């Protein structure tokens, strides 16, 4: 069962703000900029085993782990764990492209989520991602 929380009380707001602050992608944002994102963030709790994203499918959400663990990757390129403050979907949402990885909840996980319309708020204040994976692939082809 997926639980969605939209109401913001001071404790929930502080928790969401701490989670936003902990992400590498938003590290350059001021406290005021991070607070401005709060209305654009939904909080969901999903059970273990829930598929969050599928590699190769068009990305439809940017997620930030607030609590729990996600497993991200693919059988071809390996898997890694995403913990609190780590994200999935940043570059794919920015470029409106396909997901680079499949992402699955390893445990029950609490996520902050932004769809395309919400993600525009991030684009207004954050830095464009460096396309590291594409750079690495182009170097591999050139070698």
C-alpha cells in the first residue's frame, strides 16, 4: 500500500527540508530556495519490492530517499544501494529522457517525489546535471 502525505505541519516540513538539504544535487541551493521547493514535493511510503523506475522507460519522477533503502542498477551494469539523502531520476527528469537504472524498494521506504510539473521548480534554482554516464560511454566508444 502506498501512503501519500501532502499536509505540511512544522515537524513534517522540517523533516522534508532536512531531506532536501542532504541531497548532493541540491547542495548549492540556499535555505530559502530549498524551502521554496516544499510545496512541490510529495511524500510517499512504499513497501519493499515496489518498482520505482524501470531502466529504458521514460522517467516520470525524481525521488529522494528520506528513510529506507532502494536498490538501483541493472543486471548488465550491477546494482548499488540508495540510502537517505540519495536520489534517482535527476538526469533523466532534467533531460526528459529514459531512466538510466531500474530502481526497486529493498525495504519499506519513505520518499520525497516530484513529477515533471513539480520538477520545473528545481530547474529554476539548481544546476544542470553533468552527463557523466554519457561522457563515460562516449570515451569507451572512442577507445
